[in-house]
């Protein structure tokens, strides 16, 4: 199983998720969300694989999201425009992201992440 953990190291939720992965013996490659921001193509693929609404990929509580006034703008944007916007700044992307062969997890909810123990 090849997995990538995409995080912002100063984020306490990311720190909790990383600790959970380590405690459960789940191997992963680490990727810094700001230094190596996901591309629009990656985001499109992950969104399609996840089955989640695209809005779940936005860090709606983040300062960048709020300063750009995206709460009122996203509904008028196409999916392609949203992917392109997410790819401009890692701080716009909900974190952590955990990407595996069969799994795309957005944000850290331990009950959802339990599926990794079975892969």
C-alpha cells in the first residue's frame, strides 16, 4: 500500500492525525501542503475518487479562504475554477489529506480513518 500524508506541520489536527497513523503502524510518505501544494490535476483526481463534495477540499475555517470571501463565491465558480484556485495556495486546502491506492481521506476524523486499519 502506497500512501501519502499531506499536511501542514504546524496544524494541530495534522499532528494528531500523524500520531494516529504512527500509533496504528500505517506507513506513509510525508508531503508539506504549502511547500508542495497539490496540483489542479491531483485535486481533480482525489475529488473524483473520494465521492465527497468539492467544498470539503476547501479549508473553510482558514484565513485565506475568509480573506478571499470564498463563502459567497464558490457557488458561482465551475469545478475547474475551484481546482485551479485550490492549486494556487496550500492554505486553501483542507488538511490533512491522506491518499492511498483505494482511499482518499479529507480532514481528520478518527472513525473515518479506521478504514485504513483494514487495507
